[in-house]
């Protein structure tokens, strides 16, 4: 497909510019710093030529032409800012403003409105029209989407992003002429994925969200770029925060700056599911169980009780009587520190986490045949995809977006082999059904064993057609659902690797992959290094807790009680829980430590593709602390060598507070200054960056550029150098939570927005195994 | 059913079968029907296109693009199927010529479409008829069925080995769909909004295939050109404007109706001789010569030849050949209002200048005519219309802007007479309905 790009040279405003043949004039100009205004043009979506703002003069053309629909041509002579053009743009703005309500002082878009910006630029300030504006009432289309019709300028971006981008087609145009309106295609409510892309892409304040509307002025917010806390795709998001009486309040999430691996994409969870942080049920003070009841305590009291009890169990029964449960949500640094502390100080390998995908087997399979994992950018750039199992649209909305975009823009090829129907199937050019749980047989069939089709419960002809096509593909990105586990992974990866494929194993939560890479396993340490004396896995730890052989249980950011029938596992041991809410597990704690979540701390997370990205602290809620700090304070209280756990340099310096300094994820300017002068810098033990340096230096595959990471560039981690021979397979321990589009474990359960959306779509987040 | 009119100055080519029962296929065959397509099959593609080029036939829809040249743009080889489309979405105010053809001579359209298909290598032809012309659609349906029954359409037409399917399609009621690319969207089952061009239909048209789209009158002229020869047809008209044209004469004339006149005929004669002069003994105030979409001409400007080039020189356009005559009792402001209300209603809403411009012209003119005008309105009307012109997605915006600019430019004093809360001078004098009626 690689054609030699032919360049053409054209003249714009007297300047000679060069652009690849076929480039749209508006894009060619943009690349050379010449701005041509437009409302309806949106890169990546179909062309409209509807707003007429991008009219330019082209020599030899009698009429002005739209730069958004005109490809560049050799020798083309273009003017973009003549008096005639400026007058045309000005009059178009005048016409828009004639009916557009000038309620800018209260409009959500005020201050970040493209119509305002263009009016400012072209100065359509005089109102020539004295007739009455047309008015129509505002409509609510869904729990999260509102439409203010008079504000709409009919650029059709929303219609296109919904149809072309999301493959949902919930929006259309009704009526004609001046009566034209954007409207749901089915009835007066949206039948959609509630992604809010339509709101995000709206150049004016016509589409607004329930979470943001009439709440703030854009300039009153602090905008912090970080990583979405929900699924495993790791979208970058810009969190808009305002001060509130107990710290700060998040009022908006979007990725308007199109940074990172998700361009401007966010799904319903990323865009609206941030409100759990401000839930009235959020615990903001440590709790200690006294006389059977959880009562408020100070951090010092709570940490002391935890340290004393851990010390007690350690001295009476040893480390094997302590069980630790880690999290799919906490950062790599926190997970690394947790297992380092558990193994080194608590002396236990009874450490595990809720496994949503079989990452150890995946690592073993990749390393065994020196295969390559696909980064999110690899997925976005691929021209052929094979999805085996899983449900991309429901559980990995960003990856589904990238697949759809590749199909739409580059005619990429999608093949799906699955035991259930998924929305993405309709985009596939090859599709085959296999029986549930038969994934292990698939590689045999793909390798030529026709009899395997029987064992797969598949139609041999249908599956055979897909086999022929995928086997002929080179450069395939193979995405494997969480149901593909154990030796099925080995077999499939071994089959496709000689064909130049790259692989993704789909895991559910924001840091499921990171939790595995950081070694939250009883038998594997960071980088899947074998532990010589394995401890108990999660299931056996809980059983031992119920039987009293595990006497202290420490649950960090997880909710194992939601999936565990035996209540004694939580009532019998001394139970410490770090979480945001009194979940099924938290409610039974002896000590509950209120934790901060991803938008309230710094650190790194690894997405399902293995891309390492950095969190940046957006805000905080008084009384909560990041797990990193909590773990370290417990360690210190127990008399552990803090410097050994977090090899900070120099003496301990006070943290500068959570909203500034190390916890904010900002560069430490003092260190930079000191380093430049050749003076050893002092660092804080509470700075996760120290642990990140340790991870980058010691965890196989994590040798990332910390500088790039700090600037928001995702670093793809690798599994290929891992010692495959020593990784045991435990596919039976994997149990995906089954979060769909409107569910996100504990966070989803406490998000009013997600609950409202889920109720509208008759999917209950309560039925999801949460943590 | 329209009453047929006649005048000695007419040259009856396209209208030669009108009133002779040619909607019946047998009668059509008696009147030399389906001879042209047989001749075309012998001539072959290049032969047909040469005749068409020689005929100087220019598109009768309004834009006047040379038909032979249009056909020659269709690529010989195409991976996608090629199509011929008849644009029968006749909706221009003051224009009612295609409906006569559909009613009296539907087979001429079918035959013309067949010849276009043979010339371009298309194997499917669609005849798209305006939704409001429901009764004509039924006539066309029967005509197509009859052609199939005789083996003239379908597989192996006339035993030539050439396959050609002919389909009909009814519109849903949109003036905009008269624009060729919007018509294709409509035919494909989508909203009737125009497409981005280029690519032009000859290269990427219906369902992405190369497409020839011609007005019904254009296609109905084609069989006659085949039979009489292109050169002979060209002789009827004037230079670069071959043949005849159907003119829909309406408004305040004594004998309104559709007349077939040679191109280059005098506009003055059309009004005063063919049309019998201004009705009710009144005098001429203005004439809108090309449907409603063109600048008007004043009484001292009507010594102009009715062909594409002469009209252009006179600052207006031949357009669809709809000549709307306004007498001295017509309020130009009200006429402008009525005109813009049509465009406001028919704007598809796709692009900003047309959608918002027609709405604001309409709002302003309504208030203005009702006595609410202020002095700056007059300049604003012109400013608005001039800023729509040439900036809209499709020609509908131009069609709305041009007449308004013309009215304000040429009849400013009438606008001024409405100022300062004064009632409309024409309604005050008791003219019951100063708006012209299109046919009586």
C-alpha cells in the first residue's frame, strides 16, 4: 500500500508551499501556518462544504472555492485573506449571529466558542438585522446530552462523529431550510452509547452535557492532562477542576487538545464518569472499628493501629499469616511499592490481585516466540485486525474507535472470531462464530487441523474462509479477549508471529496490565520474575483468612468481598482496606483508610496494550491520601527502612503538599537546578518518581524515557525479554469483571452520571462483579 | 390537464406530438416514435455524440450546458455501472413545460434517455419526476411498461443486443432536488441536499457511477435531432444556441401558455405578439424572463433575443424559459417577498448563506411590505443578497439572491414608497391581488 508520496507546489498568499498530492487545501495551509477558518470541516470526518467559512480565491476559478473540499494542485495560486474573502466570512458570521442567541455570558461554550472566536477575528460586530430571532425550546436527549436548538449553527459535526466516528448513527437532520435541526434519529431520545463526542465536537454551545452545563466558566477551571481512570485503554483526558469547600471539584473531562493516543476520543465513562470522586458516599476520614462500629479517627491513630497489628501478626505467626490484595486501579509505583513492602518487610508472598486477563500466560507466550506486542499507536496505524473474543466496543471503546477509523479512512480489514455477537462484527469482512471456551482449539484449526472445527463448535466453512484470509495477512494486529487464556495464548501467538503479527491481550481496568507487570502475584515478581517460595493466590488467601491461618488481610483498592461467598474471609482476620468507599469489603474493615484516586495523584499506569503513561494530579479531596503515601507511612510506623523501600536521595524533605511539588507530577525545579550545577539533589520519599526510576531500571521491559513520559508521551513497554520458561500458567484464576460501556466496577457504582445512563439503557452496574 | 395554446411564430419540434395522443405507444409509433433510437443504435456512440454536438443543443434545465459535450465527458471505460438520468423535477416558479411533455409525449423522454444511454454506454436510465406531478408519474409508468412490453426496453432492445433498463422515480417535493447532485441523493434515498463537486456526475454520479443527467425537454429534443440531423436542428436557432425552446409565458399577458419558439426569438415579440400583450389594457412594469431565479428586466430592456448568450449580455438569464410578466399594478416589494418566500421554503438548509440569507430576506421583506420598513432595510436587503451570491453551496442561493438584487437595484423607488409606515401603494389603490398568477 505504500505509494511514493508525490508532492505538489502551490502558492498561497504569495508564499510557495509544498504539500503531498491530494492534501486538502485547508490542511496544506494549516501545515504551513496559514489558518483558514471553518465550522463544518473536521479532520477525519467526511467533507461538507456547508459553512462556507473556508472560501478562498483560486486563480482561474471564477467563484470563490471552499478550501476544505479542494485538493492542492501543482501550480495552484491561492489567496486566503483578500478583502473579498474577508467580506464573505464576515457576512456569513453576520447571518449566523442574526439567529444565534447572544447568551454568551451564560452559555457553556462562552470563552471556548468557535463562533465567538471567528466573530472576534472578522469583526461582524454590527447587527444589521432588526427582525425577531427564531426560537425553539431546548431539549434533553439523554441523561447526559442536551440540545439548545437556536444556538446550533448546523455544521453537522455531531451527526458525522456519531455516525462515521462511532458507527452509532443516533443523530440526523430534520426538516429543511431555516427549519433544519439536529435531532435523534429514533424518537426524541438518543439511542446511543452516550459517549458525548457530539457535545465535545460542537463548535458552539448547542450541545451541552448534564455534568457541565451552567456550572462554570471555562477560565475558572484548572485544566490538567492526565490518564482516564476507567477501562484498560488509557485515554488521555484533560480534567477541568474548580476549587470547592473540601478541596477541588472535577467538572469536566475531555481531550479537546487531541493529545495522546486517543486523539479527541473519550467514551461515556471517561467523559462523564468522573463524578464518583465527589460522591457524598466518599469516605474522607480514616475509620477504626471500635465496639463493632467504624468510627472516625486521625490518620496517625489509624496508621498506628495498622502497624501494631501487622507487627503483632508478624511476631506471633510470621509473614505467611499476612495476606495482601492489590489493585487494578492503583499506580505502578503503588503496586511496586506494595509488593516490595509485602515481600521485604511483611515477609509474605501472599499477594495477588483480581486478575481480569491472563497476563502471565500472555507474557510467557510473547517471550517464548519473541513476538511483538502492539502499542495503541500500532493499533491506530494498522491495516488489518483480528479480534478473537472480547467485545471491543463495550469494553475497549478506544481500540474499537481506532479499528473503525482505520476501516473508514484506510479501508483496513477486520476479522472477528467470537463466541458471541458484538457491535463491531458489522464492520468485519470476515467473521466466524466459535463455541464458548473453545479458544484453545482455535490455533490448531488455523494451523490446518480441519477436525478442530468440530471441537470449536464452529461452522468449518465459515471459519475456514476467515482462516484463509487471516493467514494471508501480514502486519495483522491480533486482539485477544480475556477469555483467551493459558495455552490458547501460547498457541495463537506462536501461530501468528511468523506472519508478522502484533498482539494485544484485552484486560479490563486502567491498570490491570500494570498490576500484572508490577508483580502482584504470589509466584511472580515485577517483570514476571519467578518467586522461589510462592505464597497463596487470592482465592487461597481468602480461604486461609476464613480458616484463620491468614490473620491479617490488607486490601488496597480492591473489593474481593463482592465476588467471595464466605464472609468469614473478611470478618475473621484483622482487615485493613484502602479505598474510596465503604464497599462490601470496606464495610467489614477493622481499619479503613480513605484513598485518593487516579485524578488526585501522580504515578504511572500501563494500559492494556502495554503503553506506560503518567498521571498528573488534577485535584484532591481533603482527608484522603494516595495509596503510595499510606503504604509508606505504614512501613515507617512499623520501623521499616523507608529509604530502602523508596531510594530517595539525601535527607527527607517535607513534601510540599498534595497540590504542589512531587505529588502534582510537576517537574521538581529545584532538582533540575541542582542537577545543572552538579549538586546532588534531595528528593522526597513520597515522590513516586523515585520508584518509577527504580521500575524503569529493574522491571524487564520498562526501560522507558522518563522525560518523554513526563511530557505525556506514552512509552510502550515490552514483554519480549522476559524469561518465558519460568512463568506458570493459572488461567483458572482469571475472572473478568464484565464491565460494559456503562459500568466501571466500584467507580461506576458511585458515579451518578453512569448510573443514570445505565438506567436509561437497562443495564445495571450493580450486577457487575465490582472492584 | 393543461390547455394547449398555439401561435403562428412557433416552430413545433418538441411539441410536434402534443395533443395527438402520443402518450399511447401505438400512436407514438405512428408519429415516427422509436425510429430515432433505432437510428442511434446504427450510429453508435461516437456518431450520436457528433450529431448532438452539431445540433448545438444546450441544456434546457436552465444552465444551458452543451448536451453533446456533456455526454462526451462520460468515460468510455468504467468499473462502476453508468447511468442516464432524466431530471423531471420541474419546480422553477413560472415554468411548466416539462409537464406538457410528460403528459402528451412521455415516450419522447424515454427515447431520448435511451439514445443518451447508447451514446454513453449506460445500461440503466432513470426518469425522475417531480413528486407533485403525481398524475404525470402514472402516465410515465404506463409508458415505460408499454416500452418493455414491446421489447424496446430491458434485455436486447430492438434486437440489437444492447441491454437497457428504464426506471421511473417520483420525487418527494423539493425544489432543491432539481439541482442535479441533490436529485441523485434523492434518488439514492437520502436527503435531497447537493453534493460536493468536483467530482462531476459524468465521472462520479449516481451510486458512484458515471452519470449523464439531462432535463426532460433536453432529452425529448434528442429523438428529433437524431431524425432531422444535428446540423438541421442547429439551423432553427441562432449561433451556439441550436433549436427551439419551450417558453412558459405567464403573468399579466393576454394569452399565457407554453410556446415553442426558436432560440433567438425576441422577448418583446414573445410578450406582445405571442402572448398577446399585457392583459386588461395595462402596461408592462417588469418581466422576469428565466423562471423566478433571475434579475428582472424593465420595459425598456426587453428588446433582447431569447437565447443563452444574449440574455446573459442583458444582465439576466434565459434560465428555465419561464417568462413571468408583471403589469403596472404589481407591487414589486410584494413580488420580491413572494419570490423570496419560495426560496426560504425551498432552501435545503445545508449551507449557511442560503439557509440564513433566505430566512432573513424573507423576514425583512415581510415586515417591510407590511409598512414596518426602515431606510437602512433597503441597503441591507441588497447587502444580504449580494453576500449570498456566489458563496452558497449550490445555485439555489444565487437563484434567491439574483432577483432580489435586481428588484432593489431597478425599483428602489418602490421600496422607498413603502417606508415610514406607509401602506403598500398598490394595495391601497385596491388591486385585489397584485401577484401574478401563473396560469389562468
